[in-house]
C-alpha cells in the first residue's frame, strides 16, 4: 500500500512537469482509476493537480463512479478545515465579513467575492459538505447555505415567526438527497431546520420548521414544546444522531441547568432529554457529540476538576430503556502541554460528528483531541473562539474546475 501511494504521487508530480501536448493518453481508464484511488484523502492537492492535467483525467475524477469508489475505499471523509465564530464581545474589528474558514490541509475553499462585504455572516452549522451562515445584524435575519467545494451559495430569509429580535433560536443544515451516503454532497439539495424559542405568558415555547430547497419554502411548524421561561439554546452547532438533531439548552432553574432539545426529523417532533445529573449545575464547559458508535454523547469539564474530561453516552439498557452511561474520564494535563495549571483554563468548543474527536481551546491555542487514540494536534494559536465547526468532505474535483479557479 505504501508503494502504491508513492507511485501515485510520483505519477501526478511527473505528469505536471510535462508539457500538456506530450502527456501520454494511452493508459486505460481502469488503470488510471486504480492509481487515483490510492491518493490519500487527507492530501487533496494531489487530486486537484491531477484534474488540472487533462480533460480526460478531470472527467474521470469528477465522475460519480470514481467518487463512489473513492468513498468506499477510504471510508469516512477527512476534515479539510474548519469554520469558527467569535464571542460577540471579542470579534476583531479588522476581520472581513466573509466566512471564517481555516484550512487544515492544502484545500482552498471557493469563496465568492461578490456581496459579502456588507454582511456580517457567522458560521452556525456545517454538515454533509454544506455550511450554514447567519447574519444576526439583518432584520429579518438572513442565512446563506454555502458549498466551499463548488463555491455555490444560496441565500435564505428566515421565515415569519422564527428567530425575531425577541426570540432565541438555532438552525442546522443537512443534505436532503434521497439515497445519498453524505460523503460527497455537492448537488445543492438541502434542508435547513429552524428552531425558535419564543417567550410567551411566562413560558418558553419551542417550535421547529424545515426549509426545503426542493419545495422552496418552510414546512408548517411542528407541535410546540413548552420550556421554562428564560431558556436559551447554546450557540454551538447541533449534532445529528439517528435522524434527529440535538441542541444544548440552558434553563434558568436550577442555576445554569442543562438539557438537550431533540428534533426528530422522521416524526417531526420536539422533545427534551435530561443530561447526566453531574452536569446539571456545573459551570464548566459541555458539548454534545455524535459518537463513532452512533450514540448521542456528552463531553464535559466540571468546575471542580477543570482538567478532567468526562465522557457520557446514551445507551440502550437491558430493560429496553435508554440511559446515560459514564464511559471514561481523561486527564487532559497528560496530553496537552499545560504548565502552571492554576492559571490555565480549558474550554470545549466543538466535536466532529461520527467520530470521537473533540476540539478544545486554551490560552496556548486550539487543539484537536482524538478520545479513542488520545492523540492531540495543535490547530491554531488563537484562543477566543466561541465555536469550532469542522468542515468534513472528500475533495473530489468538480467538472467546473479550471486553472484560474485553482489559483483563486
């Protein structure tokens, strides 16, 4: 396998050093495909360079057959980069109003130059290769669904009755193509789920509606769910587990009590899930996770043990009832370069769906931690992120790829 990777890299590099008129065109498509299949997904520049070498290679790499085989061979798509949002009080004044995208590979997202400068878009959610951006400064609030792979962008207005200035809400994006495996979603078929929390008569009323790209409108809201007045939805992305979106909710009683708002896409219904008792009143940081085994998880750091990460997951018991199980506790001091612990604070800022990967921030920078292998990697020096949202996708070239696009 290692030899195959070396041969593939040499083949692509050698091809790019030749004049285009001298490139061999006689290799069978099947053989070319076998070479390209062995290019590592975490190094997307190889596929891009190959797609620029000739129209024949671009056609092969952009085909549905190759995309399907490439996904089957490599399994889960890699993280090509991430988006982030600043705390509302700490955003840099000179930051452009374009999406805050940081590449962790040699992938360059396509960001349209037009009509971004006057809009303060921040990342809300990212899933199935699509990014949801929202502008809280607009009235009514505006949203954009953006495909970093193709550069396509779709603008949405929040439907009437959702997330007004008096409401607290959240939103999530996901692919809506029937039968899609969600490893390479670039067809522009998507849904956006809007959640609103409307204070009414001393009670918080939660509602959900779905904007469908195919229908061009928002569905009728599902039956409302009553929460305590003053309940808020965390400004962290949702997690998708078993056809249901989950949002962390803070309720005023008891002090900073937490719960999980679940929206079941299949049944079009809202419900509330209580978190483990250890996390109901803690002032430490807590995030939701879509675990690798398909279960809903919670990672939390309590204020008593500010470097001990506790991990829970919701498992089905022998009695047929789901319950929270404490899976493990991890001392992060053993894996991160933390010194002078009295002055250090760790905060959880995100997770990667379908994996046991979380993201944390300290005053030393942003780190990715694999809870399965306990490997960590430093991503960035900045520390003030409110949320880190991974962009996960295979970088399969599109038919529209051109040299000018790649340079941009």
